[in-house]
């Protein structure tokens, strides 16, 4: 039995691709720069979501970060509900919920409520990373110790069971076995739709977990660009068909910034590149403003690091960025892309998504679907 989770129309995963057949999504972290504040960063995220809603993007996902001055997105589940209420077309989701911090039943109830408020438009992306340092992870726990990493598969299994049970599935179709101690405990509000699950990762573990549960796999290329081929090979080799998917489905999140010209895109990407280099040196704070980035003078060693980051990111005209995405798609059979656009200039950030939508033909498709 295959449950259609809204991952593709009619559960059809066999696409014939062309340059205007891209499925593009947005991933946002609510970045805070030195000229703004967290409240304004969250408001900018909401404004970006409503902007992309009209541009033909399929999904808008919110990241989860804790105890960082760089990102204000600590509670994606709250932002999801707010953004879903302000948009019409986007599937809104988590990129992702860091499950080791939380009770599987509570996560199931939160996303059941979100799906009840925005039926068929909610995605649940799961991650195993802490989204912060060890002390912060400890502070997030209700008890004396967090779930250890080796328990993650059991957490995912329990979450799946709660979500299936809430959709009325039982027995061989899903939910809890008759002899399970949680049989009869339901994640409310119940309904007839299973909230779609996605597994996030930037290394091997996420790929194996996605394969084990037969879930779509979202590879965070912007975190680890070097492990893509290895992770996808592990995912596809070990994939087990499930009630969710009968074949592997791969999505990829990339750092991308498009401008009217190559030079413009490189200009607006400077704060991102400097911040990423500082993060690799364990000294990242808020994103620099454009003025600060222009005045920044890195050491020779840091300049080499910034140059390496710039070369690994997708930056240039929309057509050039789309060509790079197409190379990834053809080389690795990527089904969907998430674009993470990090710049303190709000207008440039929005314009990047606008340019990418036009280059990929998203707006025309959105208009035709109305």
C-alpha cells in the first residue's frame, strides 16, 4: 500500500526533465545581521515566504537553530503555522525539527495541528543534529539527559507510528501493533491525512536512516558539499520501499544567490562568504552588513578560505546558477532543490528568488495552474 504524501502529483516520481522543469524550494534560517535584530529577521522571513508564494516555489522550509546570534529561527513549528496562514500555495515545513530534543508524540501532535490548520500543505523534515552546542542541547531537555544518537531510529519509528495512527491506520497498514504499550494513545487532532516525512542529512547517517524508513532524503550540500555522492549512494543502495515511497527520492539544499549580473551576485554574497569562513574558525557572530563586508580585510589564510567558500557556492546570474543546478541534477538524479540565500540585503535576497523563478519558468507554471 502506497500512501501519497503530497511529494509529487499523483504520487508520480518519474519525471522527464528539461531546463524549465525544475522543482525549486526555499529554505530560510531567519538570518540576523549586525544592522538589524532578531524580530526584524523573523519578519523578513515571513515577507520572503509571501514573496515566494507568488513565484511558483513548491516548498518553504524553516530551519531550527539554538543559542546563536546569527539566526533567529529557533522554533520552526511556530513559524510554519504563521506562514501557512499568510500564503496560499506553498507547502510549508521544517528543515528540520531536531528530533533528539523532543518527544515523538509531541512532535506528532504539533504537526497534526499544523496540518489541521493548513490541510495538505505541511511538511515535516527531521534532523538528528543538535542545532546548537552541547550545553544548549542539555538545556533543551526536559530531563537530565537528551536522547542519545543511537536511539534516533526508535524515535523516528515512534513518530511515524503516531502520525499513521492519527490518520486512522492500523494493523498491517500502519500505526501501532496491537501489543504496543502506546496502542490507543492518539496524537490529536486526528484526521485522514498522513503528514509527509522527510529525512535531512549532510553525512552518511541521515542517508541510512532515510533508506531504512523509505523516506525522501534531503542532502544539505550547503553544510557539506564533499559527501554528496557517497551519501546518495548509501541512500539508494540501502533504500527499502515503504508506505511512503516505492523508490528513492532525493532533494538537495544548496547555498545559492542570483543577481542581475555575476558581479552583482558576488557583491551581495560577500557577507555570506565571510560569515561561513568565520564559522569554520569557530568565531562566527551575526552576518556582516554590506558596508562592513566591503570594509572587511581578511588575513591571507582567511582570504583563501573565503575564496574556497565562494567557489563552492552557487553564485552568479540566474541562468548560470540554473546551469549548475542542472549539472547536479544530471550527475546525481536530484528530484528537487532547496535554495538557501544568505545576504543582509533584503531586496537582493528577494530578487534572487525572483530571478531564479523566472529562469526556471516557475512563475509561468504557477500562472497556468491558477
